[in-house]
């Protein structure tokens, strides 16, 4: 993570997206490069801290950040400890695996080159962590996701790509090539590959750590599937296919003609470009039939994503000096904040309020976040257990801590897609909600 990387066009991290939209990678490569978002930068830094911890045998993120990473001069604590806690979730799981299997071979940030014939050298990528256990003929492939956006399953093409690269690819990251044909690991020495996703900050029904088991042969079959897809993506028959997930982080989303046309279809089926209806009123929602309402609701995230991409591009162009018709660059509204040391500020506020004022009333006393408290309990249980019983102790700790918490619904309803794992709620017994009256003068 400390050196500049050359990203491959069809890397594993992009696979699930270009299997949806065949033109995505080519369009993205031709589009103007976007500046790195704050969320992407935070994710990059989180991965660097994780790498520093594992390479230096450190078990907590804060120590790894301040004492072993090149980011020690940056303040990465957001005040709620979420940055460190998320990485600690990954470190705890990885070190539990290492403690459970003393004969482990640990791989950190290794490049794996998936052997394809359609576009050689363009399907590889960096895998966060691999743990090879020779005595059990087992390979763990681990991907850490710091983002709080879309929760990913462990059964993704990204994870299959990393597994296939470990067993059948060409090791070319300065690591040891122990496998046959230059691969990191000889596939003949592995019976099971367990793919792990660790994503602590995004909700998933299966929890923050999810896994999926495959065989080496299944991963070998995936290479053929990947090769055929890349060949199609590079062919003249490749087509655009706008999709909420695939378009969300695509670098070509603000120049993609298919995405604009799809967004316009959501608003009005007779238009293909946004300029076509600048003088035309959009239909009233109350006039739309249920089928049309359902289609608009389903595709609304795609439309919002495209509009947001257009707003971001307009802002970037304006920052570069371009004039955006109908817009101008201004300073944001000022926001008040305390200035100086907190103790000094509290004393000065007390002085302003008078001699009888209780300065301690300016401070809030409350329990630490649930995740912080749970981590303390888990670490205490593991400390009392032996090295080989840490995973079981962690599970017992979580069950014990669960008795101190309560999960209850907010009572609020939301409209979700049909494939959502939550159970549908019957609304037959609900009273019809009153219509919200419009503001005076806008009836």
C-alpha cells in the first residue's frame, strides 16, 4: 500500500461490475480521471494500517497506525473510534485464524495474476490477506472492506478471482512462488478454499464477517468464465447495461449515454436526454399507475446516482475555472464551533454564567458505543482462554454481551425490493396515512 500501484483493467475488484455492464471498463478507461473521494481515501488508509499491523505482528489498529505505518502524522481517529474498531474487527478474526493454525503461512497484500488468454496481464489484482494451512490442506482468502455502503457477499467474482490467482496465477509481487508453475500455492496441496469478507461498517443479515467455501477445481472453472467475459467485453458486440450497483462507482457515469437514457426513462419514457424536457412538466406522482410507480421507485437510486455524478462533475469543472451556465461558485455557510482548549472554554462559560453555575453540567456522561463495549468484553474472554480457544471464547463473549442489549424495531415502515431478506409486513390492518397538506399558496 505504500507504493504506487498500476491497476489492471479487469482486476478482481471490478469483476462483479463488468459482468453486468460489458462496456464499463473501456468507458471508464476513456473517461476523465476523477479525484479520489474522501471515502476512497479513508479506505486506502484503513488498508495501509491493516497491512502495517499484520506485517509487524501488531494486534490493534491504533498501535499499528501510530508506530508502524507511514500515516503516523495523520489524525485518523474520528472521535468515535470507528476507524480503529472496524480494522480491529478484521485483525481479531485474522489473528484468531493464525492462532488456531500454528503451521500457517501468512500472505499480506500479494499481487495475483489470473491466467487469461483474452487480455493477458489485465485480470490481476492485490489480495488483502491469504492464510495457507498446509496441515489441513486449507486456504483462507480474506478481503477487508472499510466502506459503509453496499454490503457484499463472500460469494462474489472478486473473491473467486483472488482464490484462482493464488492457486493458478503467476506470483509477481516479490513474494515466494511455492506453487506449481509459479503460483503462490500449489493447488494440489489444497482441498478447500474459504473466501472471507470482513465488512464491519455495513449491515448484512449474515453479520460483519461472512464466508463461502469452494474447491480448487471450482476456482479453475471460474477462470474460463472470466476469460470468456473479458473476451466479450473487448469485442464489438459489447453493450452498455446501466445498473444501480455497477454504475455507482463507475468513472464514466457522468459521460455514459446509456445511463443518461436510462435515467430519462425513469422520469419520462418519451425522452432520452435531460435537455428534452427542460420546458416540460414531469407527471404528477398521483397520476401514475402502480406499475409505473414501482418501476420509478426501483430505478430511483440509479437516477439519483447519475444526477449526483453530474453535480460532482459540474463542481469539479467550476473549481478548474469553467463557467457552469446558471451557477456560480460561492463560500459555504459559516458554521460555529468552539475555539480553544475544552477545559478553558468550560471555565469561561462558567464565569459568564455566574459563580453558582455548575461547570460539570456542560459535559455529557454516557456509555461508550456498543461496538467499543463489546470489543472490551471479547478481549477479556479471549485473554482468559488459551491460544487454541480464542475463537470459541470470542463467540461466548458475544453471546454473554448480547444479554445486555436489546434489538427492537423502530416501528417505522420502509419500502424495500422484493429480494430483501426481511419478512414482509402486512399493512391491511394499518390506518391510511393522511395526505400532507401543501404549503399555503401552493394548493
